[in-house]
């Protein structure tokens, strides 16, 4: 749906450029394509209505503006354009009504006020009728008695309270100690044009109340330094003294400060990282853990090995992206000995059952396909896959 909106927005921008060049037919064609892609955007109808208005296709202009106002009754430009179309069609009462609505929304709109003055001047004295419903002075209609109007009175406050259902009270959270978060509904033409801001989301595993803080203490690895460029050895002496400090009962543990980012990630004990891994149940959990292991192929292979291959289609559903698929294939190829419980062939078969896989396979690079050939050959040699399985996988991965 998001891609459809992007394509529709592109067509709208093209149409706007044609409008500036007064190429009305080309602009209408662009707005037609935008409406075919997204049918609930008032801007596309109002812009197409403007083009029809410029071409003197007044009935089409009125119809487009009416549809735009059905989607967004507060769209001022659509009201003004429909008023212009109605005025030129002779429907002065309808034009006057639209301009009054404009002035309710924008009391200081000088164009609408000027246009309303012109409409009122055409209508003449109070009670005169517009051209859309002219009267014939030669054949005046006989006077008719006014029939009494039947007016439906609004229900009283007591009746409203009785008619309120439990569902409405639940929606508003009345009687409960909860805060109801309601979506903000803004028409497209009033939305901000600024780029969206990325907000990172940290998922908390079931049973935890706070997010675990990243480790601030690591095992100190002695590295022999043969370079003597720095003549001041006070900092290194302090580090040697602090390396023997017992922090929370752990020996040979030092506190890592600002130089945490200078430690080689390969020096971290991968067994501890693997022990803390939990198999994901959905794509969000997988992506969060997968990104946190970036740059550590061994840890990524360990993470894949704790996932049942048959559960991969349910975990990813529609959320598997081409770059993540390529990373998974590289992890399977880099450390095949990690996958002892389930062979690499089982993972390759399960990945094929993920939704939209045929589209993802189209974006695999030549390097990724070469890795796949090596893995399939290795699986066939290890009797993990039969010849027919290899042929089928080659077809699905488009090798």
C-alpha cells in the first residue's frame, strides 16, 4: 500500500508540473493514474477538478470537487473551485452555499469574500432565484399554502446516556484506569511535508520489565605493546593497577570506559553470547537480534542454529527483505559446522517457503548465487540433499 501511495504521489507531482505549464490534458492523465492507485485522497480529485474548470468542463469539475469534499469536507480549495463551477453553470445558490462554508473555515479569505459579493450581485434582491431555477413572469404559479414542517427534535441528554453502549464506553476508557491513545486524523493537504523521523523501537522479552543495559565490563585481554610513541606512561600504569580490582566478586575484570569502542568484537567470548540467545517467534525479534550481531558471523550462525528451520516461514511471513536473506545465506555458508542439529539443506528448503520468496530471489547478487552453489554441492556431498532436491532448489533460487 505504501508503494502505491508513493507512485500516486509521483503522478500527482507530474500533474502539478503540467498544471504550471497549462497542459491541462496531460495533467488530467496524471491525476487519473494517481486516482487509480489511491482512491481516497481528496487532493487528486480537487486538482483534476481544477483542470476541468480551466477547460470549461464545468460539470466534470463540479463532480470532482464534490468527491473531494466527500473525502474531506474542510477542503477549502475544493469548495472554492466547486463554487466557481456552479457560478458559471448558473447554480448561484449552490455557489453561495459553498462560499459561505469557505468563510466559516477561513473568515479572512479575501478571494472567497469577493467571489461571494459577485454571486450575490448576480442573484439580485433577497429571495431572487438563480438561473438554474428561473421563474416565468408570464405564467406565475398560483400561491400555495405552506404546509407545516415536521421537525425531529434532538434526543435529550438523558436519552443519549441511555443509548450509549458498553462498546463506546470501552473505546473511551471510561471507568477504567487506562489512557486511551487515539489516532490523529488529518486530511492529506494539511499534513506536514517534512520527512518522517526514524524512531528506534526496543522490544522487551516476555517476563521482563526493563530493557537490559549493555555490558560495561569485559574480560581484559593482555596485548603486548611494542610501540613506545607515547612517553607518558601514567595512564597505562593506572590500567595495570586497576586490572586486579575485584568488581562484584569477579577477578581480572576491569571497567571499560570511553575506549569501549576500540575493543575488537572478536575478543568477546562468543560462548556467552550464544548462551544468552533465545529463538525468535516473529520477524521483529529476529531483526532486532540479527542487527545486534552485525559484524559477528560466528554469532549469527549460532543464532540461526537455535531456530527450527520449519518455523522460518511463520517467523518471517511477509517481512523478509532481500538484504536479510543475503546475510542469512552468508551465515549459512561461513560456518556450516555450526548446523549439526539441522543441516544447511533444511534451512535452504525452509527459506523457499517464505512468502514473496520468488521476488526476493530476483535480487540475489552473483556473489550470493555462487555461495548457494557451493552450499548445494556441499549438501549433496554430505547426503543432506538428494539430486532432485538440488535441482528443485536451483530452480527456486534462480541459479
